[in-house]
């Protein structure tokens, strides 16, 4: 059994493990496994949705899908939390747990609300196992557009969900941090609010993020960016999925300190992003020098690269 398959299989209830062990699945193409109480197992495989049947086969027919019980959801949480749910209470409160291998397990259920804050999630009934996929070298083709002899450019990656923006961001960080025979390596600070870039497990990055990279894991982006500047003296700060007013203010703070930023944002194209109420202001002020737009429905494929004036350079 290959390493990734082993990491995923051991998160599943015993009866469901048997289905996946004999299912004809290439784990390199598996993106998500969704377990919902009293509903059939659903997977996202090679960007297509399938159900898993009682025979361990992929099917498009929902009626043939293996239905998950409440007891199996509880059993899965035991394995996901490594038999100690209390040790992961803080992560569960945020709605996800990062496990060995950098895989991210999202959870949903009844929210326990106390004094205006989420205290816990109980009666967990929905689990989404997002399989971590590193694509080493996927950013090689874009790097020459992101820097010149003297500087690395502030860069915004624009992409719809599930199109590979975090994978591309991670590889840009890795290449920038490691350097090459031509370009010197740069110190990078990742503010990884949802543990998706470095995918830290017990404080240790599970993904290859380069030898000059530091990570603030599970830290809110707006606070983490300022903390990173003050504590680790990065040349580049990398963040995923910006959008709030606080995010924009922190990005401006970082840039005003002479530090470059690589970030991602949800969007279909430049027009959609420039019309966003907060991030659009950064675009209109030309705070980013490069924009990488990914193709909708095409994992990791680049539609275009723009400069700060809106000119297509790729």
C-alpha cells in the first residue's frame, strides 16, 4: 500500500476501509472523501463526483451508494483525532483537523456557542477528508514572470475553488525559498490560517515549502502577517484566500515595510476581483505587480498572467 493511501485509509471506519482497500482508485487522483450521516459515501475523483457502492465500486448512482451510520462517523473521529479528541479541541473549534501527510479533515455538526465565541462542535455528523496533493515543479513555468534581477513582485493568484491555487502558491514559495543557480533563495514567512500551505501536523510542515521558510500555523491572517514581520524578518510573506478588510490592511502594512506578498483570492477573472469591495481596492491602487489567473474547471492550468496595468504578459 502506498504512503498516501495508507494515510487516508487509516482515518476511515473499519467497514469503510474494506471498501476503499478493494476499490479501483488511484489515490493520486483522489481529492475528497465525504462522509455524511445516513448518506452515501461521496468522493471527488479527478474533478468528478462519484459514490462508493457496497461492493467498493465507484458509481454515479446515488441509490447504490454505501450509507454511512452515526456510529461510523464517531468511529472515524476517533481515528482522525488519534484516539484523543481533547488534544484537537482547538482545531475542531475552527472546523478542521490537519493529520499526518498534510491531509485536511473538515468537520461540521452542532455548534456550541458561548459568550459570543464558538466553544466546540458537538454531534459531528459531516466529515470531509481533503487529500493533500503536492505538485513539485508546477510553478516553474511562471517564476520568470514573478521576479527580476532586483526583486520579487507582489503577486495575487486568482482562482475559483478546487482549481489548484494553493498548490501553485506552495510551489512558488518552495522555489523562492530554495533558490537556484540563477536566483538566490529568499526568506519566506507563511501565515497558514487553515493549515493548507505547509500542512503542519504537530507543528511540523508535511509539505515541501523550501529551506528558508517559516510558518505561523493556525494563525489568523491579519494578525499573523504583522507577527511574522516583527518576529521572523521575512523577505516574502505568503497567505491563502484573502478577502476581509483586516486582511487588506495587513497586506498594506507588510508591503509598506518593504516586504513582498504572495496571496490567493477566490475569483473567476480580473474583472470579478477588481469589483470586490475590499480586495478590489488593492488592485485599483496597483499594490500587486502580477496577477495569475487559473482556468475554471482545469486543475492548475493558467489562463493568463497580468501586470499591474492590466496588460496580458502570458
